[in-house]
C-alpha cells in the first residue's frame, strides 16, 4: 500500500527495511481507506519513520513505544536538525 503514497521503488524498499517497516503498509492502507490524499499520507508516514528513527536510538521498537516516547519525540522536534 505504500505505492499509493510513494512512487520510487527504492524509497519503498528503504521504508520497509526501517524500524517501523512492517507496519507502514497497514498504516498507508488505513490512511488511504479514510480518504487521505497521497501527499498527506506520505507526510504522515515520513513522520512515523522519523519518530521511529529517533526512538530506536534508545532501543525502542514499535511494540514497546509508549506515550512517554511520543512526548520525548515531540520535545525532540523543537530542536531537530536530523531531517
């Protein structure tokens, strides 16, 4: 379902190989099923990828992600220069 939001096969392969990879197709399907435009879906998916890239630095997986991790990511965004 990532093909609804991303055109490059290389990009899709890279996304699927990342820490949130096995969840991204389902997330893309969820967004598509609710009528989100592909560009909006792409933005949300990129945010998830960014959050998981930051979270994995602390050993967090999608399965262990908590609200505290999400708050820490929000704080990270205030000074982020990693995008």
